[in-house]
């Protein structure tokens, strides 16, 4: 018996060079069967269900190529500090949440930027204590590389003035701010969410992404093992509206052979995640001299290049992609050096080595991205533009170098980094196609992309980066997973058949 067929009428951008546009697409059993004119496909499948979207644009489905999906799901119910413009405003939001939260319950949230709060030094516990004496508070900066805790949270975590800095982290004195690996000192004191809570967060995050027009995501390895288990469970229950390519933290690499046996059509482990440095807003990005223009140094180096080489080689031997967070120019140089020793093995495996963020680059390093995946997040440009002008003026022309990376032969894969930034399709497209920051700064206008180039980097680019030959384009055999638009870069919604 023939499977039910669906005929979609719309203005279709296929991203298939042989037939870039079409009037209709015919699907069957979750796959594209044919594309072409309305008359030809109606003749081919006269009994097909017809979805008439001729007033809309249909494209291959969007993919967020860098997200922390379950953490994003949790963030939807946590304290949102995006847009806070002063310490007083943060304190007011904490006070309001405390008034509606049982004493002793942790208050968690994030999304602030030190620059937007008007701070030149790191925030202290004392700034939060007056409004949260009965609640431990742990707030993350927008980039997640800085945690801000009140005194009760520090007390419960056992962090004092004499606690030594952990490797790859710093406890700022006076107490309150923790950088990089030091954030875990307090995070470990927060009660672990239950399996039910984690499953609910996974579902909330996935449903939210689908509602924004996404059909797939690459979720990073900055979450505990319970996060991918929840996503796998949703897939097994038929409740996962997204296709997921997931990364393991490199510390879990020994588990990979067993975990790979659990890969399925909607969920697969495909990458191994490393961190070369921190982030711009927290002043922890690893930089070449002279470093930050405010004199705060050259950042913090995290996973050593030799470790990336060694474990990257192990990952590749298992068919997994090394995926490395690198924001500062020094971090990118060091990762590129390490990757030079892995390129031949990656090529033999048919895999694209990845650098996540690749934000601030030396001109001589941009050309070295040829053949690599540059997994970047245009939406970060909007908040970072002003900080780049003040903290990294030496990189004003080579930050978020989308056009130059593309010209160098990098495979562009765009994402949001949610919950660091919202997975906002309109804002992401605007950032890539206008390069205007929140303060009106035009950052390196020569690096602007077109709408179609941006669409490719949100669809076909991520598909190729993940090894998905059946996604990111509309042609026979491809996955029937689309995004419907009122106009390209405007309002979007997913359509998966």
C-alpha cells in the first residue's frame, strides 16, 4: 500500500543548484519525492493532500548549529536578566523572585553583561545580599563564563577568601564573582534536577525551537549526562520535534563506543567538545598581547592544545568530530595549530574539524580556516559590537569575519548559543545581514552576508557539518523538514512531514 503523499504549494527555495526554485514539493513517508511545477506534481500525485502556502516562502528547515538545548529549556523558567542596565535593576529582579520563592530555594538566572550593568570591576556578593538573605543566588553572565553568587550560595558551597583558585578558573576577591572553572565550585552545591524536571526542560527547549522555525539543532557538551539521556528518551517516545546532533564533553570520551550504539534517526552523538578559552564579556577570552584594552590581561587558557591534539585524534578514530570553543585570537591560533596535526585524519574520515565561535581573529589566521567548520553565532555581534570597540579595538575589522571566513573556504554553520542568546531567527538574520550592534555600531561592514548566504549557513552549512547529506536542501530523497516564512529573515515556523 502506498504511503500517504502531501503536496505543498509555495514559493520554494530549494538550495539545489540544478533547480534553485520550485512551485511545489511532493513528500511521502517523511521524504521529498519530487519538486517542480504545480501542474506536474498534481499530475504525478492526484490524490495527495494539498497544503496551499502560495502566500509564503518555503525553504529547507532551519538548524541551530550551536545550542545548549536542555540548559535552554531550564532557562525558560529561570530569572531572565537580559537587558538589565544596572546592579540595582538586577537586585530588584532578584528581590521580586525571592518574594515568590520559598526560603532556602536556590534562585538561578542569567543573561547580564558587565558592560550593560555599568561595571568596570566584577560584581560582588554584597551587591545581592540585601535582597536575598534567605535564598542562595547563582546568576550567570550572558556568555556563561562568569557566575555571580550571593554570600549564602558561597557559604553553602564552602567558598571562602582562602579557597584556592581551581585549575583554569579564578575566584575573584572580594567574593562574589567566579570565572571559568571556578563557577563549578558553586554550581556543584545546587541540587541536581530530577529526571522528571530534566525531561520537562528538554521538552520545553525542543518545543520552543520548533515553534521558532527550527527542525534540527547541534547541542553542545556543556551539560551533564542527564541532558542527552532526556533528549534520547523524547526521541524514543516520539515526542522530539527536532533532529539532534550532540557533542560529548571530552572527559566522557572513554564512554563513546558504548554511547554511539544508542544513536538513532533523531538523536546522534557526533562531536567531542573542548574549550580553549573563555569569553569576551567576562574578560576570559585568550588573547595575543597586548590583550584587553582596559588592562585586564590576556584572558584564561583552558584545555591545553596538546590535549586537544591527543583526544581529538582519539575522537576522529571513533568517527567523532573535534569541536573546540575558541573566542580570543590566541585561542584560535592555538586550536588551528592543533588542528593542522589532525587535518589528514579528519579528511580520511570524511569529517570537518570544527571551531565554535571563532570570534576575534588575526588576519593571518583567517586563511587557515579552509576546510574547517566555522560554527559562529551572528546574534552575539549585536551585544559585542560596543565591547569590541572598547576592549578589542585591534580586532574591529576581523571580528565575526563571516565573509572572509567563507571566502577562505570555511564551512559556515550558524547558531544562537542559547541560552547565552535567544534563538531568535529575525535577530540572527539581521545581525548577519546588517552587522549593526545594539548601540548602533556598524561592525566591519565588509563582512556582511546576503539573506541567501545567511539562509545557507542556517540550513545546508549545519547539515554538511554534521554529515547529514539528506538535510538543508529540497530535492528527492531529502528529509521532509522545512521552514515556512512570511519573508526571508522574517517570521518563521517549522513544517515537518
